[in-house]
C-alpha cells in the first residue's frame, strides 16, 4: 500500500520568502516540503525538482523490477521503450 501523497508532485516558487515548495498536484494540493535555507545558490530549486520527481522515479523503478522478473529476448523492444520513458523522467528531475 502506498503511504505517500500520490503523484504527480509539482514545484512552485514562493517569491516573498525565496523558497521552493513541492506539493501534490490537484486535487491533492498538500505541501510535501518547503525548501528555503540551502547553503549554495541554485540548490533549493534543484532539490525541489528532484523531490518532485520522486513518485515518477519510484514508478520507474517498480517497472524495472517487474521487467527483471520476466525478462527474455522476446520482449527487448518493450524493455527499450520503457527505459526510454525512464530516461525522460530523469530529464524531468534535472529540469530539462
């Protein structure tokens, strides 16, 4: 059973407080975390993006685990397609 706030999670910036907030997307909308005191410039936003990507990354790893249990040469094309999707999730986490 999933105990975390369901994805997708989104990042938004609070301009008045110079903070980045990670929140569950509508209809959940609850704040997951708020990043405001980071030692290096740009770290807050990068950390927020990585945290927001967590539900997608967890889903990708769960798919890979499923593929590993049934992998044979006949389904390599499907595996390649799913790996490409996982790579796009990495890009999302990196803000690309």
